[in-house]
C-alpha cells in the first residue's frame, strides 16, 4: 500500500496528516489512536505489521523512507481499499492467467449477471436466470449473518452490499480492477467495507464470524479442493457461518461466443474464456456436485454442511464451523 501524507483513517475515518515520510501512520493509513489500539483488533494489527514491512522495503540506503512503493490499489475515503500481497505468487502460470483474466474482464463482468450483450441468451433462458439469481439472493439474505464477515474472491462485489448491511465486511480479491467496481457499488448503497487486494488462498490472519465465496469454488482445482476448504475452516470462529453460491453445468450460463474446450482440458477442469475484445484466457472451471462439496466440507472439519441447487444454474451451500 503506498505511503500517503494525508488520508482518512482506514478504521475510524478520522482525517490525519503526517509530518514526514518516516511516519508509520502514513504507511498504515491509520491515525495514531487506532495504531495505539492495534493490540485489541485483528485488522489494526494486520495493517500495522504490513505498514512496518512496507516502510522497511521502501527505505533507501541512507535509512530514510522514500515514500515510494509499487503501484497498487489506493485507499479512498469510504469504503477502504487496502493492497495486501497475494498468498501464492505467480509460480502457477494458470493462476496468474486467471488473475489477468479477471483484471481484464472487470468492465464487462456485471453483464454476465444482468444477461447483457454476449451473455443474453434469449427471453426464455434469461428469465429463468433472473428468477434463479433472485432466489439465490433471497437465500443468501436469509442466512444468519452477523459480526465480522469476510468475502473471498469478491470480484465486482455483486453480493457485497447485502453482506455489508449485515455486519462488518472485509472483501478480498487477487485482482484490483474488479475491486474498483465493488467500491463503487458499495458507495452507491452508502455502505462501508474494508476492501483488500488479497488472494483467496492467503492464510487467514484472524478468525471471523462469517465467510462468503461467490463463484469461486469452481475455480479451485479438484485436487486442491480439500486444502482450500481447510483454509475456509481456519477463517471461522467456532460456530461461524460459511456460505457460497456457484455454478451448475448449463450451456446457457456463459457467453454465447465462448471457444470450444479441448477434451484434455475439459478432463483437467480447464476452459478457455473469451472477452468482448477477443482476447482469450485459460481458467480453472470445475463444476462440483453437491454431494462432493458436502463431503469435502465435513472432511475439512465443519460441523454441518448443506449444499443444494436451483433448477438450472446455481449451487447454494452453507456450513457451520
């Protein structure tokens, strides 16, 4: 996260101006009072540790802070955007390609939800989609959300206002361009959230009351699903709530002009996705069956797991830690 000489505190919103580029407040973008409370609060501790690291990396050979860091998402007044290092670097070329895909797709991602442009599949299919999306939203809203909530792989934040209205929300995504859309969506609803550039695989830095994933589990390779479900379990306090919405295998779900998938890639859970500008990317896409997910959640240490489906398009899952 870049140094800022003047900012609104990420936690309390208080305006603060630093005295020099050495001031830790400018790296953490927290006011002195909130830095002083870091021992009481997981988010404040996390920002303080990150600020110390960031200031250290930006210190020149003379020991003076330069105030320069790599380009990342910058904080805005409300909600907060915090750039954190992803958990797993681009050692996996396919994972890097997926992040690049969602960076590039940010401007058209909501067309998928709204069935616009290439995603319009005719009135019959689009009406069914809209009805099932409404049903999934009502299901999600009916869950007992409260306390501190984390949304992983949040993308453009389609579900974020619902969650932000129910608790103290932090939303994470490995791509920063979609988070700009999520920020605008939250601002339009006059809601706040802590918005972090952070990989969904990042090891939890605290335990929270609720976790949500929208259309992310299908991007987890089958051989890594147990490991990721274990990450989800580590996020949650005992009794905490996990919920997710994901995709079923319906040919009318995606864009009408998606490229064909080679049989070898299909067997490996890899598909090609084309953007409106013609660029193509490979992404992991595994359409898990409800029983497979339920069994995986229980094996990962969840006390209860319930996974259901809508008629055509969506998988809905909830589990209790």
